[in-house]
C-alpha cells in the first residue's frame, strides 16, 4: 500500500513539474506537426467511474474530444463547464467528449457530481499519461486535449486550457 501511495505521489509530482507551463499557458499544435500512433491510442482502455473498462475504440467513427485532466488542476476545472455545454450542443452531430482523469476515483466522482458532467469520465494513471504522450503530449502537462476526426485522425492537440471559441473553430469543419 505504501508503494502504491509513493508511486501515485511521484506520478502527480512529475505531472505537476512537467505541466507547470501547460497550466499557465496554452499551446495548440496542428495535427500535421504531431507524430502519433492512433491505433495504439484507440487500443487503450480505462475504467469508468463504476469500474467498467471502456475501450477508446468505441468512439472511433465519432468526432472525439479526448481530454486528459485532474480535479486539482485549475485550468482543467475552468474548461469543464464549456465542455459540458458543448457536449450538449453537439451531441446530436456526432461529437463526444471523453474525460480521462489522473486522480483518485472519489475525487473525480465528487467533481463530476458537482459540475454535472454529461460525458464519459474515465480513470487513468501512468497508463493514461502514456496514451496522452502517444497523442502528442510531449511534456505530460495538464490539461491536454486531442481532437479526433471521424476517421480516427488527430486534427488538433492543445496543452493548457482549451477555450470555447478555439474548440468550436476546430469542431465545426469536422461536423
């Protein structure tokens, strides 16, 4: 048990150190500049808040907004209300937001309940960090968002808080 707590502490510390720049400044990378392995990304699976494994492949064929975040990260908390609104607005057009939280289940559940999150919420640890890196998150900062077209290609990645206007500008051409 002590080993698990130490590993979690080290993971969170590494994320904080590597993500300090990301939490204060936004970095948008065009998909063409990011080398990714989308097959490995869609092969990943994370448990949902009920503990059921949820493969990312179930959302291939949709416009996927895959957001890696944590409840303790201020920019992560700031972007969530807009994600909730946009999920409602674009759900019927094939857009799905999926959150992959890097934290303990009880903290994620409390935040999801408080905010009324209306999209799938998954739990990840070092495996989620590895998938985010596959999607282009070289520094491991949070929040990190990868936007996938219906064909599974990444069209945009953003490290740091993703603003509504920027997200809509990326989503609309994909609809």
